[in-house]
């Protein structure tokens, strides 16, 4: 990913987001009992293939780690990304496989 602005944590909207070329890409989450449930990742078609979705997931997981949260990858993209990055598996809700 090149020349992409920094990912923002929009806590009020419960999402991680970035605007590129006037288009919003985001990863939405819910918090409950110390668990961050990542349930939706959306990147406009014009921005696909630039690593933006991966950057959103990486930012969300870094936040979860910093806050001591467990992660439930309810979104298929998040689940696939975490499967490819075993260094994130310690964040999974106990007993959850990928």
C-alpha cells in the first residue's frame, strides 16, 4: 500500500476507517465483555487491490492488542487475514479456530 493516509479509529462510529480518493474504506466492530467483534470490512471497488482492507484489519488488531481485547473475526475477510497471519492468533476468543 503506497500513499495511503493513516488509518483512523472512529470510536464513536465503532470502526477503523481511511479516506482515499474521496472514498471511505472501513472495518466495523462491536465491543462486548472485552471482545472486539469485527463483523464488516468494506473497501470501495475503485480502491481494491491496494492493501487497504489489510491495513484496516492490522490497525484494528493492533488496537485490540493495546487494549487487552480478544477478537472475534465475524467478517470473512478478517478471518482469512488472521488465518494468513499466525502472529495474531493469540488475540482470538478462546476456543475459536480459523
